């Protein structure tokens, strides 16, 4: 229990004990001035009744205050839940948008790489044809030079060698 609750319980018990122990004094009839008129009544019982009435009023006030706080808390909780759901939807849409952007960038990068590969392939093929043509030209020149320099064609026949 809280300190306030214990303190209030002790005060209520003290009032009840004093009322029980002093009941003959509380119920003694005396003259009570009401402002407009004077009445013969037990002043102690009237004061005890007003104290009980004040206690009941404060308990009702505390209960109504607690009820209104609970209702307000419930309303705030619902609003927070709605805001959370809205934020989750916004975040989900941002993730979807981010995914679309990343996919577009990936596709763009992939297309750029494919274009570059095609360009490099075309260059390699062109270079290969140039090398092939160059090699064929060199071979043709070498064949021509070999035909032009054959000793049989010039009338020169190499001597046969004998091997021991």
C-alpha cells in the first residue's frame, strides 16, 4: 500500500475509535445554533455525520477523478496506436519506394555494364580481325620473299655434302 492510503486508514480508525469510546459525550443533547434558528440536538453526532459525509464526498471525487484519468489514458492509447500504425504504413511505403529506387539503379547499372561489355566485345573482335589481317599480310610478304629468294630459281644449286 502507499503511504497516503495507510495514513488515511489510520486517521479513519482514530476517528472511529474516538467516536466509539466517547459515544455518550457525542450523543449528549445540546443547543445547536443553525444561524436562523436554534435546535436541541446531539452536536457530536451532527459533527460525526458531517465528517462521514465529507469523507464520502472525497471518495466519490477521487473515484470520478481516477475514472476520468483512466478514460483519458485509454483515449491517448488509442491515438498513439493510430499514430503508430500510420507511421508503420509510411515506413513501409518508404521501404517500397527505396526498393524500387534500388532496383532501378541496379537495372541501370546492369544495362551500363552490358553496354560496356558489348563495346569491349566489338573492340576485341575488331582488334582480332586487324591482327588476323596483319598476320596474313606478314605471312604473304614472307612467302613472297621466300619465293623471290629461292636458290633453285636463280640457278644456284647447293653442293651435296657427305657425312662421315
